[in-house]
C-alpha cells in the first residue's frame, strides 16, 4: 500500500527525526544539503543552525526553501515528508534561546530513539554560552506533505 500522509502524520514524522535534507536555490541552480534540525511545534517551524557559507548566503538571497525528511526501514516500509517554508535568520538572545531549544530537543530525540548516552551534544549546547554564536535560523512552515509505503510479500 502506498498513500499520502495526513498533516498530523507528516508532523509526527518531522517531529520524530532530527536529520533532513534542506533544498535551496543559489545562482538559479538547486542545491540540497543534509542538516540537523529540530521541529518546534510551539511556533510550527524547523530550527537549524549553520556557519557562514554557501547555504546561508543562498537562503539570505532567496528565502523560500524546502526540506525533506524520511523514516526508512526498507524499500517496502518508509515515510517521507516534504516541508515548504521561509528562511528567517535569528540573532541575539532570540538566537540563543532557539539554539538552546534545538540542543535540548535533539538530545531528547537521540536518547529516546537511539537509547544512547550523549557526550557530543555538548558541541551544540556549548555554543549557546559563547560570543561566537553560529547562524541560527527558522524555517517557518507554510506547507507540509507526506507519503508512505507499506508492502508485505504475502499481500
């Protein structure tokens, strides 16, 4: 069986993952890059961060982006979600606050899903307390769609 996901199912896939593929336009060409993200349901937006570079330069010029997130068990068992939205760069205390939410959210997801201890999360949270903050951004979700496939050989 293959079908569209409901909005609620799509949001569940988005909120239960932390790795996605961000698509953006740079010099009229499409690009895609993997990112670590956290879905913040309070503001219905994806929180991300990056250092200065190609991706940030591109999104500052063309702020319409999309992001794909997948939950793949096998070729016959998967969910895939596509988010369309607008890039918004944050600064100051607002950026620090969202980066804090990001680090706690990703840490919780990894502990819950992967059942492992997190020493490396300090890399995220330590950036909250420095003057050299990464570029923190939101992707304000305008549309979310999804598909799923479930197929058993005996069907």
